[in-house]
C-alpha cells in the first residue's frame, strides 16, 4: 500500500524574502531613532564584550570557567580605566587651567598676528583694498574665533565625563558587558540558529569576513591609538610645550580618524609653541615631533598592529564616522565602523556575484550590418 507523500511547506517567494529584509532594516532604523538616547551604555557594553571575547575564550580553553574569565577580564579593564583617571585626569585638569589662564594672551597674539598679516597686505595692495576698519574687524574676529574654539574644547572635555555619568560608568555598562561577555558563545549560537537555512552557509561566510575585518580594525586601531597617545604626550612634554600632555593625548586619540589626529595636533601644537617659545627653535622641535610621529605611525605602528588585514579605505572610514556622528551623535560614532565594515563586505560579495553573472558576462550584440566589431 502506497503511503501518501507528506505535505511539503511551500517555498518562500522572492518578494517574501525582500519584504523580510526590508522589514528588518526598517525596524532596526526605527529602533535606533526611538531608543538612541538610552542605547549608548548598551552599545558601549557590546563593544567592550566584543573586544574582550578573544582573551576570555583563551582563558576558557585553559580550563577556567567562562564566568570567571569574563569577570577577570572585565575587572582588569575597569581597573585600567580607573588607574588612567586617577593618574592623568588631574594632570589634564591642571593643563586646562593653564589654558584658561593664558587664553587672553593667546587671543591678543591671534589679533596681533591677524593685524600683521593685514598690514602686510595693505602695504602690498594699497589702502583702497585693506582699510583700517577691515583690519580692526579681522583682528577682533580672529580673537573671538580662538576664544570660541578654546571654550568649546573645554566644555567638550568637561562635559564628556558628564555624558558618561557615574551610573552608566560604574553600574550599567560593566554589568551589561559582563553578561554579554559571559554569554557571548551562547548568543552567537542562538543568532546562528535563526539564519535561514537556504542562505545559512553564505551568511556565515560573510559574517566571518565582517568579524575578521572588524576585529582587526578595532583591536589594531586601539593599539595604534594607545601607542600614539604615549608618544605624542611624552614627546611634546619633553620638548617643553606647556600643554603638551593634553595636545598629545588628543592627537593620539583622534588618530583613529585617518589623518585628522596628526593634522589637528600639528596645527594646535604649532600655534601654542609659537605663542610660548621666544625663538623658532622651540616651534621647530614641536614640528619635528609630529614629523617623527608620522614616520613612526606609517612605517612602524600601523604595519605592526594593522598591516594589510583591514580592508577599510581611509575615505570610507572618515565618511562613516562623520555620517554616524551626524545621524546619532556619539552612538553613531560607535556604530559607524561596524556598519561600514558590513557594507564593505556585502558590497564586495555582491560585486563578485555580479562579475560572475550574465549581467556582466553576456557579450555585446552583433553589429546590425553584419560586420565584425
């Protein structure tokens, strides 16, 4: 007796797959828009857990329970951050005090420099092009712009710690990071079980590629920034720049944005050195610090910690960081590189599919007159 065949569930149509993908993207976008104000500690916790997962996994392979390894790694990270605050935050505040005290001097120097430039143009072009009113206007605006920039930087540094309030730093982010780090393999397995079976192999391959690029960029960039922070802060302090510590730390931390850290640090440090040192020798030493730093960064630090493992173009990273900041503020900065890495991997995958498809491989039609092309 023949048994009736089992009813097979109908296959998903292409429109259903596209609708599911569009729905996930729209839901994710609306979730970011709706919960952006409260997502920051959770995203920071996820970044911290992702960063600490490899050493925690190594501890687990030695026989140490993952819970103990996660607690050990998270405690080490928090103690390192606390040591940084205890040692360097008072020095940063002291240098900010020096900057505030000397701000009127810097403003006057900026006005004098702007006035000297205009006097030179007046002598070269004549009074009909550069008059006294224009000189006074430019000189006053130069001082106002400098005062505004210094005040904005002071508020940004002072408000950064207000943004990461005590509750977020000491309770929410560490607790969430601990649970994420402890359950990271379980979370990965659970997400893997949700992948559609038809595309599971392809999605896992792309996810591994994103993880390879993202982990190399995050961990390599963190080591590069740390090395540059130490170099610039120590070198600028050794050459005698009064605000060398804070300028060097800012230049090193901003180096995760390609070219921005070194250029910003060079401009600021050169301006401060020209106001502080009576001769051009001090300015030359400051410029030499940044020239040596760029050579060290290009030929030693980046090849050592990043090499050619990171397939993220500098322009793409800069655009992603600024676009993320414009869309979601600091939360967008945290999400910018993961999203950029994912888009880059998917774009290369789709490009390979396109180059292997008839859309690209189909030959051109023969000429209408029958002659060879």
